[in-house]
C-alpha cells in the first residue's frame, strides 16, 4: 500500500488547486520556418495541469473539487462549464477581472515530440493566500490535496499550512523546470511528488538524461532522503522511475505511437493519485499511471474522454 495512515475518511475526496486554460497544439510534417506560416494540424482543448488532473480523477470515479482561476469572458465560463460537466466540483473556482483565462501554445514535431511551447499563466497569480484561507473548509473535507507549481509562492505557503491544519496529505506536480524550485521548501510535507527528468534534476541539483533510468532512480531516492514520501519521475519513452522509503523501481513505457504528448503527464499523476487514495501498492499504481499516459499520448487532446480503471488495466494486458 501507499500510506494508509494518511487518510481521514472513506470518501476519498480530492481537492485540486492550480492552473487551467486553453491548450492550442499544432503538429506539422515539416520544420516551421521563421517569418512565414507552416501547414499543420492544429487543435484546441481545455487544459492546465490542475484542471487536467481533476478531470482525469473525476473520470476514474473520485469526488474532486477544483480551485483555479479563469477570466470573466465567455471562454472562462465555457471552460468551467465543461469541467463541471465532466464531474468536477467548480464551486470554489475564481473569475478574475484583471486577467484573461490562461493559455498554452505548443508546436510538435512530425513525431509528436514537443518542439516549442509558450504559456500565459498570469491568471493564477490572482489566487491569493486569503482566498485559500476562505476555503479552509474544503481542506477539512478532503482526504488529499493536489497542487501544481504554477501557484504563486505566497499562496503555496498558505496551502501547505491549511493542509497541515486539516491533516490532508499533499501531492505536488513539479510542472516545469523553471517552476519546480517553488516546491523545495516543502519537500518534507509532500506525500507524492511527480516530475519529469529536468524537473527532478532541478529539485535535486543533479544532471541526468531522459534515457538514464539509474540517474532518475537516484534522483527519486534523493527526494525521499529530503522528506518526500513517494517520488515518481517520468523519463519519456524510457518509462517511469519511483521510490519510497521502502522500495524503488523502474517501469518501462508502453510502446506507443505519439499523436499528442499534451496532458500525458497529468494522466500519469491522476492515476497515481487514484492508486494512492485506494491503497493500491505503488508498483501497481505506477503501472496504472504509465497506462494512463500511454492512452493519452494517442489522443489529440489533453484528457481522453473514455478514461476508466477498466481501460487502464486493459491497456496493461495488451
């Protein structure tokens, strides 16, 4: 099992806090040239790390509430309406008059690999510590809190404080190598930490390549030594490495034709969270996460519409 003593009730409610927005992803068969447009397949979808995780969790059957920030325009309304329709409670989401809804723009290679990306996540800066304190009851009602690293540092501090008061374990996603450092002061308060190779290297002051599973294992163990209870590091097509104080391991990736990598890491994280709250052994939970990531890589969007536990196990049996 993961950490059975961390849970307060049998309802397994998860509070998810962080970014949401519009994902615009383009994939071209030719290298884009400066100063001109390039023919490509371009798709929009609702995204954002926290929002994606929340939707995945809801599809897996967990009660989940989301705290995020969107603009006051019609797009922000559509994003929240869509997210609610997927089973996520949006009552605590903020509408900002100062910022537009966040957005993420990505250009993929013809192999489906990320080539360039731009993001505008200024809206999440409207999530202030006082708003977190106003929603303290949500922490008390939750068995687990998930955060992404888009959250401003002062607000992160308040989230960890409220989670500690409510005795709610925290899962964190490092989000990007530029944002991962925001989690450094709180490593000993994190029950589950997910990161890719670059993010894990930032958090551990190490260097290793995506194909270096021994380097990733070492980084995962370093995170455990710094207080994290479970560290899971994705190394792209080479799979996932993980560690706890009792065990560590490497799960190879499932051979997959990459259509769109956007949201695959969020699906991995959501499946891990599902495993955690349902007391699934970590090695099996990581395999479920790898399965979720593989299914998402094949979909032109951030969250696959038919995600289910049955589909995750079916993928593992192929």
